[in-house]
């Protein structure tokens, strides 16, 4: 028992470090692919690493009206994402899944959002308050959608632990493939776009005050604090991609400690994350940001898909 806990802890830490290390690269690849589709050369896929290094060398400035909330938020953000990374399976099912299930994961991510919203309003900036209010409007529909989508997989596999869901699907294979899986997958993919401020919900490349949501809450940050906030957001995108890949289609993930299984697991997750990144880049290149008053329609549709997934599980 103690040996299992140590193995899970070791691989959980290894996977968390890997996700933090790879997240800027995935963002760089998305930016590069978008540049290609727009007939531009674009920056290097390594540019996010350079940006992080530059910001980490700079000092942070803070509004005189800001309280401890603004100062603590970057550390709470990186810590909450780090704990989630320990519980989400990446290239192997060995993780700290026994510490918390899907509800813990979703609400740790909600903790990240909650403090970002508070920090956006804390400094008294008009843009920060506007971004915070829009973020809460989006999250009020996205959070139930995420819970229902992953809960569908919990119903199919009989467990609410992400690593156990991945293990069950990886071992059982096509026997657990049902229509509910595809409905939940579509709902969760829309949640991925909304939670990570991607087009059509938000545009991560804009600073226009009339359109920004996520960026509006970061305008008061600079230097090391901005680096932590950006790094946490990039890792959050990779976490959602890993959940999408390993909870809904975990085939290829390592379920044992063999060298071959680990190698296949690493190759499989890299391939699946690259496919998800390519899909996001294609959507952002082929569509425009939706008008704010139309966002509830899209998010309600995703919630309906998740609800249909749960209903279809019981009906079919």
C-alpha cells in the first residue's frame, strides 16, 4: 500500500512538472499554426518561453489601491493549477487521483477563477471590473457543463476519479464506447474553449476593451506576477487538453510501469494534445469572436449536450 502511494506520488509529480514545462510550447504551436493560416511567418514556437524568462527578470508594480488579494492571486493561481496537475493523468494513470475526484478538480479550477475575478475588481480598474463580470457570466454556465460532461464518464466507468476513469476506458476499450461519450466530448470541448478564453468565446490576442474577458483581469499585473498568471493560464489549457484526451479517449495511456507502456503513453498524449491544439488553431483561424450577448446561446448548447449525454446513458 505504501509502495503504491509512493509510486503514485512520484509519477504525479513527474507528470505535473512535464505539464508545466510543455504548456508554453503548446501555446507557441497554436500561435504558429494560426500565423500560417493567416499567411504570416509568426513568432517562434519557443517565444512563450522567452516571454516568461523576460517577465521573471522584471519587478512587479501594483496599484496603490490594490489589497492583499491582488498580491496573493498569482501564487494561488499557480498553486491551484499545480495541485490539479498532480491529480490529472497525463501519460500514465499513476497520479494522485486518490486525493480527490472530478469535483475536487473542477472546484480547484474554480478557485483559480474566483481569485482572478476578485483581483480584476480589486484595483478599481474599469476594464478589470468589466472582465470580471464577463468571466462570472461565462463560468456560471461552463462549470455545470464541465461537471455533467465528466460525470457522464463517471457513470460509464463507475468511478469519479479521473485516473480510474482513464484506466477503465484504456483497459476495457471499445466495450465502453457509447453515444453518451461523444455528446459529453462535444460539451467538454466547448467548455475547454470557454474556460481558456479561446475564440469564439474570447480572443487571447486582443486588448480591445470592448471584447476582452480574460485579458481584462490581467491588465494590472506586470513582471513576475504577470509571468505566474500567464504560466498558470497556459498550464490550465494543457490540463483541459489532458482531461479531454485521457478521460474521453485514453487509449494509449500507460496503465503499467513497463518501459514500452510508458513510451507509448508519452507518444500517445503528445499526439492527442497536438491534435487538440491544431483543432483550436483551426477554429480560431476560421471563425471570429462571438458578440457578448450571443455567448449564453453557445454555452447553453454545450450544457444541453452534457445533459443529453447523461440522459442517453440511462435511456440507451
